[in-house]
C-alpha cells in the first residue's frame, strides 16, 4: 500500500529501487547479526569475579597463586584480590589448569555454584570445591610466550676506601605446559677492583619436570657451578630422579626430589676429575604472604652423597626473602650456603656463605 502511494505521487522505476532497498536491508540485517554474534561470543569469552559485598568485575583471569587472584578488568589496570573476599568465580574465557589444596588437578572452565563461596567445573557440575581451596590456576592453552614467568634481580655495592666493587645478579625463569614444567635459575657474584675483575661465584641450573600424577613427577637436571672459595673452577652436572609436591596449601608450597647426578669438576689448580656419581635429595619450601605487605620466603637445600669418593658429601642451599614495594618491583635479600667435605683442592676451605641485597622485577 505504501509503495503504491509513493509510486502514485512520485512516478518512476520503483521496482528497481525496491530491489535495491531490499538488498541494502538484507546487508544491514546481516551486518547486525554478525555484530550481535561477535558481541555475544566476546561477552562469553570474559571472566567474572563476584565479591562478597555484591560487586561484580568483568575481565580476564591471569592466574591464581596461593590464595590470591590476579585479574585484568576491562578498561582498568591489573588487580590482585584475596580469594577469601570472593563469593564465586566464572572462569570461562579459556581452559584452565586448576590445582587445589587437597592435591587434585583439573583441566576445564569454572562456573559459580549455587552455594556461596563454591565453584564447579563447567563440563562436570558434580565436581565442586570452595574458591579458597584453589591453590594454583592458570591458562593451559596460553600462547607460548604467555606461559613464561620469572624474576630478574641486580645488586651492586662499592667502597671508596678500598676501591672495591661487588656486582651480583639473579634470575629465575619458569615455563608451564599441561603436564610439564621447566625452570632455569642463574646467579653470580663478581668482584671489581682497580687491578682486575674476579668471577667469584656462578651458578646455573636447568630443571625439567614431567607430571605423571597430580603430585608425582619425573625430573631431569643440568647444572653448572663455580666457587673460588671452595677451589672449584667449574662443575658440570647432569642428573635425573623423581619428585613429589607434598604441600599445596594457601600459603605454603613445597616439594622434594631425589635421584642420581654425574659431575665433572675442574679445580682452581686446573686439575680435572673423572666423572663423579652422587645421590641427591632436595627440599624446597615456598612461604607466601600476598596481603599487604606482599612478602615471600623461598628456601631450597640439596644434600649430595658421593658414590665415587669415600665419605664425601656436599650441601648447596639458598634462602631468599622478597618484598614487593611497587607493581612487581621488589627488594630482595638472598643468602647462599655451600659445603664440601672434600673440596677439589686438599686443604682449601670447605664452607662458603654469602648474603646479597638487590632489587628485582617479577613478570608473568
């Protein structure tokens, strides 16, 4: 009817115009449908945290670590929130690896449960656990570079009276996949004077863990050490063993590993040893306080007993305290201890101890 009136008052080729209008309308409807679908999917791909006070924040979950969630809200900077402040979580933007304090590991998406404080797996609603029982959570399908995290630290001291400077560095890098963990730790202490430069202490260790249960893993180790105080010019180390995560609570994370290593040593007198076999046991404890102030304490001690030299045993250890002062920048205090009952050069010192202070940056 409207078309007939328009054609009566404005004569012309309305059949062609009508066809063009229909095409334009179809294109507009198609564009609107695509936009609606895209918006719906975009909304579904976001995560949500629900606070106990009724507030809701939408964005992207970066990770959960021992009682604290790191969250990237839409149109805001990252925030960290204690899990005890949350009523529930919707983690639906990706498939997550979820570790709980009772040593269970799940892969999936999380949706709020009807009971306050609880979540359930989206594809298995019968699997329900409390939000505060999530020990670790991260995206299992992250891009390669996004799976890396770590800490880089530097320190320097100088005394004018002795014209003496000391430089130290420390780096720890981690990579996580579905059933694999890789870690690389580097550290060094160097002395600088007006007459020269001395590499007093260097340490590098690469570790590979493969989890065949939620808590048990096979481990492989490659290492390098230098310690002039113990008359060690260099030590190369290769080894393998088995380990277990035996504590994954809200504030403590601990594991142990044992196995066999092979060493090739060179003393400061430039004497090379044969390949030396040792059995080892390592214990590492991580204590975290993610509330203000944000402080963490990590200690690792390794005992070696020689299978190649009678009555030789060694101990390598490190204890580090980190205090976050501003947006992933930290103050660190690290103590290293080393003992060798039979150092490479007979009669030399068998114990070394150092304390270093520095500034570090954490990335994830």
